[in-house]
């Protein structure tokens, strides 16, 4: 083989390896939010849990307690599935990650995702020693346009049960402002009871 042919074969091999690595990175997820929600619904739906729920909407508050079916629990947690947009090709652009940050308020570590290309501006994943020991997820969603502005903070808290994270509570709060209308403030806090 001539040197020219060897160089061409080596360049082709190098290009192939780089293409495979790029594809591998494109398929990796920062965190599989969709699977997490599905697992929680499956486990909690089978346990017949209770849900203590506090709702505040523009100075009106309501406390309720009910026993959600798996279908109702799916609806309750649906808003958290939108966090999975950071794993999609459109959402991956502009996502910055910081891993193993120390939490100033606890002994937990934090993996932090920030984005300037999606309404999901920040996600913090809190864990004890390793990411599999999930304790909390916090997310900030914000969007502004000519007609409206909204901001939401989502929080999910977990306890360890049989070596796996189990959802213990979640909260959603925020503000929405439509053009020519007053701001709407809301807060939902839900606690799971056995």
C-alpha cells in the first residue's frame, strides 16, 4: 500500500470513530425524567397512596385529601415530564452542565443543568453520594413573549425505599401575566401519605 492510501484509510477510520462518538453523545440523556415519572406512577399507583394537597390560586386556598388512581397520579405529575425537553435534540442546544456541586444547605451533591434555548432555564438534581440516590429535583421554567410572561418553579422530593428513590412530595408555584390582565399567582403543594 502506498503512503497516500494508508493516510486515506487512517483518515477514514478516524472519521468513522469520531462520527460514532458524536452519535453516542447525542443519544445520551442528561437525566431520564420521563422514565422517572413513569416508574413513580407505576410504584405509587400500586400502593394505593393518599395525597394531601394544598392549592393557592390568587388569594383563594383549598386543602384536599384524596386517594388518586394511577391515571390521576399520571395527570398530577404530567407537568414534570416537560423537563425531558433538555434531552431532545432541540433542547440539547445551549445546555450547560455542572456535576457534583456541593449543596450549601445539606450534605447532598447537585448536578445542575442550565439552558438558554428552552423555557426550562435551570434544573438541579440533588443526590446523596451518587446520582442513583436521588433526593430532590428543582426546576425553573420561564418564558416571556409579547402577550404573556410566566414563571414556574417545580420541586419533587424523594425518600429512599428498598434502595430506590420514592416520591414523597412535590410542589409547583409561580406567576402568570397576560397582557392587559393582572398577574395570577399560584401554588400547589402535595404530600404523599402511605
